[in-house]
C-alpha cells in the first residue's frame, strides 16, 4: 500500500464544508442550529442508560474508509441536491430541510420519546463538534428538563476529537454541562501511517483523539475512548511485532490515566450500510480487502488483561452489574482523580 506524503488538511476541509453548509468562515458553528438528517433513529439500549435516539450530522473533516455517511458529510451537499438524491433520509415533519434550530430538534426528540424517564439523544455523523452552539443548546435543555420534570436526558456526542485538540478553548462554551454530556472519542490509529491510511487525513494528526480525551476528562466530561474499528485497526502481520497497534493503544491511554484502557469500546464494520457494494469498494481501495476483526478483538482483550486492564464491557457479570455500569464508575473515578 502506497501513501501520499501528506493527506487531507482537516482544518481546510472543515472550513470549506462549513462555509458551504452554513455560510460561515469560522472553524465551527456558533449559531444554535444543527445540520441533520436521519433524525431520531430509535435504538433499544441498555436499561441502565435508557432508550437512545440517534441523529446524523452533516459536515466532516475526515474521509474514513469505513464511513458510509462521510461522502455526504464531507461534501456538505446543499439541501436541494441532497433531497433530490436521498429524499428517503428525512423525517416528513421536517419537510426535507437540513438545517434546524437546536431547540426544535430537542422538542421533536422529546415528543417522539414520550414519557421515557431515562434517554440519550445521540449525535453522530459526520463530525459533531462543528455544531458547537447547537449541541450546547441541547445540553442546556437537557438540564432544564431534569430540573422541571426529573427526566434524565444525556446528550451523546460521537466525535473524532479534532476540534477539541486543535482549539484549547473549545470546551469553554460547554462548561457547566458536564452532567448531561457524554462523548465517545473515536481513535483512528496509533501512529501516522495507519491513521492516514484509514482517515485520509495527514498523519501528523494521529494523536489528536488522545489529546481530546485528556482535555475532556480533565474538564470533567465523560469521555470514552472508542471508535476502534476491528477491521482496520490492525492485521495479522502488524500484530506479530512486539510493538504494535494494540500495545501502542494501551500505552497511550495509560499515559492519560492508568485506568483509562479498561473503558475502551470497539466495533466491526457493518456491511448493512445503505450501499454495501460502495462501502466494500471503498474499503478495498484503502487496502482493507482481507481483514481479521476477530483476531484484533482477541488481541485487544488478551493484551489488556495481561497488562491488568481488563476491558470492562467484556467482563463477566460482576454480581449482576453490567460492564457499562462499571465503565461509568471507572470514568467517574478517573475524572475525580484529575481534580
């Protein structure tokens, strides 16, 4: 597999797409709106978290090999173009529009979810952090709902972490929302070459997710190291080396906090995307033709166990306590240790 000397500049791509979608020259949107499609997909979730309603955002500054929405998100397709090409993606209530006031989205999700007392309004994409002000409003309304109705609503944010790592003051706008926001920071690689291969982005940014994780935890936000794609994170050949993606992952997370490796999440690529053939071609074009997700998973579990960092979501039931509850407890302790 050959590599370019440099890949995508995520700052330039992000700003270009932001300008096309929102008409702004800023590095992220500070108007309380969200550019969305697939609004409020319902997912039956762990009873300890409640029900989860997922919405996809447009705009992205990466081009990940496995991502079935990134073509639309990255190009920032205009409303008329997008509606003509993908009209089935939209909830009829929104009459085909992409950009919505954040409070309208919150009200819609609240109505859709009914009187469920515990729920997550999750945002993925696309890159969520470009919509900073819109997510802030979602968090503020979640806090208001807790005060007025006693409902527990968490705003879930799936992110590559780039904007938090690039802009030291990014999180200032979210101060006070730590109890209603939960972030899932996607780790795309543990060294420049593999990072660039997977994301298309210049390899010098490979450490940004780890920088973002540390900043989030030190500011008191729940932040899970995740997005580890078993099909692309490592292969049989790379795992044969003493120092490999799995060992580097453990070392880098441990440098943030010794208990952080226990909290990782990972997944395999779903080939049930809206266009499986296109996804397969996209994966193959990056050299991911023969992947070994089960081998990578086994290597992660075994190595982390050996290092005294058992991955919590795969622990046997501990006196009836699910792994996700243990993970929450561990993150709470990690955050407390930084204070």
